[in-house]
C-alpha cells in the first residue's frame, strides 16, 4: 500500500490513478495524518478487473507462484537437434520402423 501527501497527489494524480487501476491501494495523508484511502473498484474495467471477474466465475484459476524472470524470452519447445520432424519420419519409414 502506497502513501501520498495531498500536495504530491495533486501534482501526480494521473500516475497514482494508473497505479490504483493496476490494483494498488493508496493512502492519502494531510501533514502526515492518514485521511483517506483510494482502492480499485471491484468491478473495475481493464485487465485486472476482467481477471477478477473471470476468477469469480470459475473460468480462470489464478497462479500460485510468479513466472520466472526471462520466461517469455525463452524459445518455444525443446531445442532442435538439427533436421526436421518430417525428415526423421521419412528416415524411420525407410528403415522399416
């Protein structure tokens, strides 16, 4: 949960609202005393709102752990040992396997 003073909130309102849209909660302080809390709406639009609706409907199961760093940079599937699957199949047929 983030905290922002009134003056800071006024100068960076758009940034803080983007963070709330992303699911972050924000506590607003006035001279160091908490006076309000801004939280995302339960049925909020956007990716997180849609994700929550799908979880509630039982159509999506949330992950139990984080995706490892670099996961999306990896090549898809096993590393190729050279040649193609078609060539290997033709070779097996020639050998009668």
